[in-house]
């Protein structure tokens, strides 16, 4: 067998070993005996398997007007990224899943949102954040994003001082 053929096959075998190791780490958190740099390089390819759920969800921000009613605040100017990156940011994936940390971070986000909206001329008295959840549908992401399928979970509300 030629030396170049051995190098090619070895490269493929090493690549597959790194990919399988990252897949195992993603699915069952088994740390394989390969260098961490190689593991986390390949771990990035495993993103589709890390946060799959049976439902869709979204973060809703609303500003309270002086008359007491609420209006929807678009998060597009504050999270100007693609769908995947938006979800990571909305779900605070960079923080450990600790309820107190999430509450503090979402409260800080709501406070910053209130300040920025007021600076843009929207004189909201308060901002509230709510999680919306609805079942998946083969007809599309938002197909069942309406009652009776839609559920809401209050996260936090901040008021203007």
C-alpha cells in the first residue's frame, strides 16, 4: 500500500473518531480520551442535537403605556442576528441553567430594554417579559402560535423609577 493512501485513510479515521467523540459528549456527556481542543472543535457541529424540544417557544416583550395597556416591543433592533443566534440569546444559553441566574439576567435585560425604548421616545412605565410556548406543526414554526395551543409564562416585569 502506498504511503499517501495510508495517510488519507488515517486522516479519515481520525476525523471520524473526533466526530463520534463529540457526538457521544453531546448526547451522554461522556468525555472521551482526545484533546479538548479537538473535542470542542467538533462539538460545534453537534448543535442541532443539543436543544431539541417537542414544542416551539419565543420571548415576548411588552411595554406598558401610561394608560395601563401593553403593546408589543419588537426585539429585532436589540437582537439583530439570524434565527439560531437569536434563540441562543433569547434562551440565555451562555449561562448555566440556574433559576436565580435566569431571573437576574432577564430582569437586567428588561431594565435595559425599558431604558432604550424610553430613549427612543416610547415612554413606557414598565416592561414585562413572557415566554410563549406552542406545539410544533408540520405546517410551519408559527402555525399553532395562537389559542388554544399557546401558553404563556410570566418571567419578570420592571418599572420606570
